[in-house]
C-alpha cells in the first residue's frame, strides 16, 4: 500500500479520534476549552493529508496514482461534510451524555425530505468542486503532465458520482414525492 493510502487511513482514524476526544472532553469531563481546542483542530488533519500529498509529488517527485486523487477527493468530502458530521455526532453526544434534547431526525418523506436531499447533493457538489480545485492546484504545482495524468482522470469520476447522486438522490425523491402527493387525490376521485 502506498504512503498516500496510509495517510488517508490515518487521517480518517485521526478525524474520528480527535472528534470523539473533543466530545468526550465536553460532555464527560466537562472541559469546554479542551473540547473546543480539539474540535477546532480537526481541520489540521486535512492540512496534514494535503501536505503529505504535496510532499510526495513535489519533494519525492512521485508519479501521481489513484491514491493521490483519492486523497484530494477525501479532502473535498471532509471539508464539505465534516462540520455536518461533527454537529450530528455532537447532538447525539449531548443527548446521551449531556442531558440535551433528542437529536432531530432527518425527514423521511415529503417536501422536507426532498429539500434535505437537495442540500446533501449541494454539499456533494461543493465536495466535488473542492476536490477539483485541489487536483488542479496539484497539477499546476507539479507542472509535469506525465506525472499528473492520473489526477486529471479524477475529473470525470467526480462528475459521474455527482450525476449518479443527483439522479438517485434529490431527483428520485422529488419524483417519488410528486407521485406520493398525487395518490390521495386520485383515490378520492375514484
């Protein structure tokens, strides 16, 4: 396994460990400042991964492979979805250990569900844009198309994932919601 794959794994584990330590400090130990410091340090993990990718491609003069592109996509995902994920886990922690209210559940049907699915897809679009910008920046910094060809291959992959997400997420739910809203009126007219 490449150093980048190990870096992605370490960053994912680090994300969860730092987040859970931050929430444990807040709700179990009641150490608000430590909790805040830990939770604010979560983005540092992303910077470490970006540094590892840049170091491997620039200092090591490595040829970009699948893992380098995956690292950029991982960065986009954590930037776009990280805060939402931390807020969700925080709400569960607050309920379980801090006497807080039960976390709100995401809507399962209706216009609220369709709105939620659009919001999630827009986050995915943001993740794709961030990943694309990171890929483009790395390609420009390396300045050697022969060494960064694999990174350019990630653009259509990102686009394909976003199109599939759009079709199977918000568009599918929008159509399903329209058909669900028609059913009662059709039954009344029969």
